């Protein structure tokens, strides 16, 4: 059965909530020393066209942790790099493995793979979305602060793949979201409009970072130049400077606000060393939760026990 995870908008509130609940349960069970084997005999292929530390290792650790096996392929080492069509690659890989986890540039790449692969395709980051990351981020928010609908959650900086997936999560799960992005660097317009049409809670786009973080419970930051935007690094450094999360900006948030960063972090750019290493930053809990969320996703899509 086809059952892909390409974008959060494709899921219901109940489905996203149940993935997070499943991840929390798997996390507790592993802390108690329980060994999982529900994906024994199953194999996934990771097909990555961009670098990764956390997503690659946490997907691999998740699959092994459920008793399964992993084959990692960097796209440039495959025939895709020499022009073999995606639709052929998808149909071939689906004959060998039980799921394909893809990190690439265009969202249309994961969509085409999903169209042709007869096994689940999971989006491990595209230029448009980073859906699995946002699920682990919301899990971290719930652990730290409780239900997101009762919180002021803020996205600060670039309206990038992470921002787009936060917007979709807010619209599906039904929590308010405030974004502050420089002019010309807002989230994808179509994603924002569709999410606003779906949402029961406001999704607010501001310019002023100080206004956005006022009384915030959760502040999210990410790099100013994403993978593939290296040529724009210098210009972005100049434009995004007022959006740096430093102690002064953080002081405007609620006194017990938490700071999220999906990592990798560029200290001295989007976040200062002091804030990243400070007691309010939960970036390493977020990083751990990626593995638990990936276990829940694999368990759910590959048909493990509920
Ligand atoms: N947060 C995240 O996706 O990190 P990697 O690029 O290291 O996978
Ligand atoms: N927005 C960043 C996220 C990295 C995990 C990027 O796409 O590079």
C-alpha cells in the first residue's frame, strides 16, 4: 500500500498527533530498556542529494532500533547522477526495499518518486519542506511547554523549508503561529495562503523581530542561508542581521521561553553562542527527538505494530 510522507498538509490532525504520541511512547520504552523488533526483516533506502548529519544518522538509528536494515545512497553515486529518470529509479528501488527516505532539492523530486514507487517515500528535506523535523520539534515543544495551541510559537528569520512546514503544522494541528521574516524572504506564498484557508488559528507574518518575540513561549531559529543558497550567504548575512536571536531579543520573550534550533547552527549569525549554549535552548533534545519521531514514522508507514 502506498503511504507517503511528503508534506504535513497531507495528514489529518489525528494522524499527526498519533505519530507524536507513538514517538513519545517509543522514547519512553527505549529509556526503559525495551528492545523493538517490529521492522525486523524490513529494509529502507536513504537517497540523499544534500549533506546531513542528524537526519541521516537518526533515520538509520531509528530503523536499526526497530530491528530493520538500511542502505544509504548519495545521489551522486547513483545512476540518477548520470541522468537515469526518477521514475525508473523509483520503480527499481521499490523492488528491493520497503521504504525510501529522500533528501533533495525540488519537492517535485519526492513527488515523482512517490508517484512511481510502490513503497512509502518519506521527505527528509526539500527546498520547500522539512516535515519530519517539524514533527520532532513539536514533540519537543509538547515535552517542554505542553499543548501548542496554548502557546505563542514564533518563527524568526528566513521563510524557508522549515518555516513552510511549521506553517502547515500550525494549520493542521490548529495552533497559532507568528513569523517574522525580512521583506522578500517570507515563506512560500502558496503554502501560506493554503494554510491560512485551512487554519482555525491565526498564522501571522510580521517584519519586526522584536514585536514577534514579545511574550513568546517558543522561538524557532534556523540558518539564514539554507543548503543550495551558499552563493547568497554574504547578502543574507547583511539582510538578516536584525533577526539574530541574542540575549537582548530573547529578553522580550516570556521568562520561561524555550529556544529551538534544528541545527546545524551558525553561531554569531542567526543565534549567539550565549543563547545556543544557554539553559533555555533545547536544540539537543530536538535532535534526539528526531530519532524517536523517525521510529514512529517508519513504524507507522512500514506497517509495524501500532
Ligand atoms: N536538522 C537537520 O535536518 O540536520 P541535518 O542536516 O544534519 O540532517
Ligand atoms: N533550512 C535548512 C535546514 C537544515 C536542516 C536547510 O535547508 O539547509
